[in-house]
């Protein structure tokens, strides 16, 4: 049995606080998203430690491992998904509720990272309206832990004949995954951010720390003191210096990941860094950090919905975070804690957890298939929120500009219009054409829709291509 370390809860508290401040829109921590990377390292460290202890004791069982994962992850996650669907039923228009239902189905199945990889970018404006966007990181962990116990067990058994096999395998996972992430980030690909192959090195580095623990614990006290403080700095610095425009994860993730590893590093005795991390209220925040991470994002998204999509003011953001803390404590106390105690056989727990996920996914997908349960709003409101109507503009006239391909024109006749203009964009621009057509006819204005490649004004824009950028635009 592992001895409780208050400093680990302190690290969790720092990680979740960084994420909350970033998501709430406070500008003084523009790189607060690195808190997720800190969580990955903590998770990799603790899970690898538990797995290796079981292997050394001869009690390793995949069923027992997944029993613990189900009891740790699923209860709070499913409660948050259900609560989010309930709130969305009351707040969201049918179109937005249908999208929520689809994302909830993916979240319940532990594959929401693939959904968001295909449908949005983490830092895009549209992402701020997706209440379950943050579940991508849980999905990455769940997918990693489908393979990690088997990799470790195979390497552990092989290490009986080749003693260096276990650290070699872990080092290979870290190195290959990091190299892949760095390459994909350099190419501007989203896969490094959302998919497990580009994140595995962060979790596996936590595992590598377990293998090096005995050697690290023998470091002189003054060295350990310095490394702990350096670790704290390696987390705080990127939180202050990185922004949503910074290429990530890749090389920019090295500092927070190494910082988390240094803070987790065992030492001979208590260090100043460990004492700081154990100061109240950090351990309390760390204990509720999982539920706090789950609840804060839907609360912030629905708060912005209440504000008609406008950014939250300082008071509103603080109020939303306070509500998140309260919900997190209730979730920790009445959902997480009761499931920590094993009351049923592991097989029953895993089967029940799987069935609950499938049931939630089916319910959520039903919401999507029912077009967001459109009958719950008046026909007028449904019409206003209809994507089909929004994009059903008939294109009453077409013109060729400068001898190029024909484009649609809204409003007055292009040849005789008093004023002419163009709107440059994609479907987001096209949905305005109904309005421009009516207004243009009244004012004698003609507006042409240019559905062409988006503008990219900087080298950073070339590296981080817009979500859904067509291949022909990449070539040009």
C-alpha cells in the first residue's frame, strides 16, 4: 500500500487551478492549458507504480486493474454527462443540443478525443460552446491504459531474462511518442494534441520516474531541494509565457512535463517544495481535482450561453468557478468516495460500468438522431435555429468577378446596384446571406459570396492550419 503524499494532491491542485484560470478567460495565465499535461504525468506515475507493485507481488490482474479504473473514472464522468445533457435540454437550441448529444455519446464511450479531433480545434472560438470538450483528455488516458498494462507486463516478464528490457521499453515509448508529437506539431497537425500516440510520452514519463525512483531518492538533500523548486518553476513559467497560438504539445510541452516529474520525484526527507505543496488548501483542491476538472467546463460554457456567448466578466467568471468548486465537492463526497470502496466482484463492476457507458451513449446518440429533440421549442424558434434553413439560400443570381468562377450574389442586381461588396468566408459566412439578401434589396446593395481559402497572415498561421482547411488550400 502506498503512503499518502499530500504533495501529490498539491501538484494536482496546481494543475487544475491552471486549467480553471485559463478556461475562465483570465489573461494573466495564457498558458494555463499546460495543467492537463501535469495531470498526465501524475496519472502515469501513480498507475505505473500500482501496476509494478502488483506484478512484483505476483497479484497482477487486468480485471482488477480495470475494476479500479471503472470505479475511479466512470461514476463522476457519467454524472457530469447526464447533468450536462439535462442542462442542455433546458438551455440549448435543438441544433446545438444535437451536437451536444453526439459529443456526449463519444464521451461516454471514451473516444471523445476522436470526435473533437474531427470536428473542432481546442483553441477555436467554436470550442468554447462545446460543454464536453474537456473530456478529450480523459479519453486519451483511457485509451493509453488499454495498452499500457500489457506493455508493462510483457516487458516485466521479459526483464527476468533481459534485466534492462523494462526501462528500455519505457524509454522507447517516451522517445518515439515525443518524436511523433514534435513532428506533428511542426506540421501543424491536430493529431498530436488530441490523439494518444502524441500524448503517450507524457504518461509514460511518469512511469519512467517510478523505475528511477530508488536512484533519485539517494540524491543529496540540497540537490533534491533545488530540483523540486526547479520543477515548480518549469510549470509556472510556461503557464505565464505560452499562449493559445504557441505550437503545442511538442517541444513546448517539455518544460511542464519535466517540471511535473521533478515535483513527483521521491526524496530522502521532506523538502521545501514538498512542504509548499502540502500547505492548505492545496491538498483539499487536489482531492477534488478530478470532479473539479469535470464540472468546471460545462459550468463555464453554460454561463457564457446565458451571456449570449459573450466573454464572462471577472465577477461572473469567479462565480462560475465558485459554483464549480461546490459541485466538485458534492461530486467527490457523494459520487467518487462511495465508489472507492469495492463492494462487488471486479467482473461485475467492469460489466456494469461498460453497460452504463453503452446506455449513456445510446441515450446521447438518440438526442442527436432526434435533431436535439426539436419538439421542445416552438416552430418559430426551431426555424431560427435550423441549420438546414440557414444554409438553404437559393443563390438567386450569379456573377463572374474578373473572369473567375461564378459566385453567388445577394441583394440588389449586381449590374445596377448602388453599392457592391463581397463577403469572404465559408459556411459561417454563407449563413448570413439570407439576411444580406433581404437588406440588400431594400438598400440597393449587392453582396457577392467568395467561398475561397481563408487568409493566413503569419508563419504561425501556416504552422497551425485552421480547422477543416481543405487540401487544395494547403497546396496553395
